[in-house]
C-alpha cells in the first residue's frame, strides 16, 4: 500500500520538477488530499474495526470477567487495539501518580451503536 512517506517522497520529487507557482499549488493540494485520505484509512482500519471483531473482543473480555478474572484498565486498553494507546501509556511514571493500567474495573457494561 501507499504510505505517508511515499506520498511525501512523491510530492517532493514532483515539486522539485515544477517551475510554475500554479503547478506547485496543485501538487501541494493533491498531496494534502492524499495525506487526508491515508489518515482516514488508518483511522478506520484501527478504530472502526468490523462489527464481528468488536463483538469477539467483547465476548473475550466478558468471558474473562465471568471466569472471575479481575479486569484491569490496561487489559481493556490493549483489547481496543488502538495504535499508540497501550497499557504502558497509562503509566505516567511520575512519583506520586499511580499506574492507571493496574486499576481494576467493576460494573463493566458494553454498548455499541447500531452498525
């Protein structure tokens, strides 16, 4: 697939080859549009997971809770599968502040909007 780095490289090469200001503006506009499209695709891929995948994650967590396992906030964050958001990111590493990933959850309820 096309990566943001590919778009940047293509845009740079194209801009270097252009001499007219209007041509540069067109290329920049195209690069911005392509970058936005890539960002939307990445967002959809990681956050807007297919319904069956979301339901599978929900069933897994519900079965852990039903089995008596204490659910931790860090485990929930990991189950969501959002890049850049991990259990480690919930630990501020500052003296006096707790590791939020180790917080136990109670009264867990899942709700999904209609697909």
